[in-house]
């Protein structure tokens, strides 16, 4: 989760989130290099004399300033397209969880049509948060997912449009009435992650926190059965 004064991303709990952070660093490196080059050329232009004012043709220069930007765009586009495919890839999930947005809480469902585990998740009010808890982020019932296996998250809504977003996993899906969006996640370690509804959905939009606990598959199985 985020901390006071933090400038970087939240800790990554999935391979996809790590890939997104790596792509951000990759894109920022290209951006800094381009900005530095443009700034250097502007300084050189301001300090130079008018000795080149009679040059009317420079085909090599024109070819360079056409090909180099195209190459830079390819350097950004190739990993970006790869990430777009990874974001939509679900694979063969071992666990399926359904998330249903309500005004203003989340409902979670596990299991198939024959045996469903379902519960609601409401925000804990500030006066009820225990010592060490996080105001406006703690919930009365955390959803639980196992790490080390592929999981599928189905997202929908029962009333208005919501958005289920978890920065530590690098995922965000709109919860739209009458439609089901899906996410594929593969958690890599245990821990607790926090997120919030990321679509304005009414007066209590700010009070729809998301709390996900990542546990081992054995603990998850006992939790689901118990």
C-alpha cells in the first residue's frame, strides 16, 4: 500500500504488476533521453551564430530525424503491445472469484453454481479501526486469494458503474450492470493489499475500499471450507 511521502509505486504482489513497473521505468528512460537531447539542442541553437543560415538541403539530417523518432516509437510500442496481451490473458485458473459492486460495498462469491461461498465487504468506520489499522481502507470481511496459482476475477455490478482496482496487483476492471469483465492474476507472495473503487458511483464513492489477503493454497482451502 502507499505510505506518507512515497514517490514510487506500491509493492508488487504479482508478475503482471512487476511487468507494468518495468515498462514504466523503460518508458521514463526513453522520455528522459529525448527530453535531454531536445534541451541540449535548444541550448546549442540559442548559443550558436547564424553561420548555417545558408544551408538549404541536408538529406542525411532529414532522414535521421525521421528514422530516429520512428525507432523510439517502436521501442515503446513493442513492450506496450505485449503488456496489453498479458493484461487480457487468463489462462487456466485454479480459483475463480466473482466481485459484485453495490452502493456502497463489495460482494464476493467463490465456487460454482452448486456450492457458493458469498459475503459482503463493508468499510470499517474510523472509530472502529483497531490500533495499527488503516483509516478508510479496512473492511469487515477481506477477500482471500491464494498465491502461486492462477486466479480469475469476474467483475460486475448490481446497480451503477463501479471499478475494482488494486494497484499492488496492477489490475483495474469496470463493474458494469449486466456485463461481466474478467481479470487474470497470479499472486507471488503473501500479504494484504488495499485498493478503492475507482469510478465515481455516488455520495459514498470514497467509502468503498478493497482489501485482499494473499495466503498459501492450503490456508485458502481451509478458509474456504471453514
